[in-house]
C-alpha cells in the first residue's frame, strides 16, 4: 500500500509551503 494515497495533494502542500517560505525572503514572489 502507498504511504501517500493522495500524492498530488502532498506535492501541492509542499509547493505551497516552499513558495510561502521563498515569499518571506523575496517579496517579488508574492506577486505570483
């Protein structure tokens, strides 16, 4: 059985977290 049945959801969460982290260091990314 897969540990991540909703892998796409996990990836989306990671991308949001990553963009949020980068946004704290580069205000230009907030426009995206």
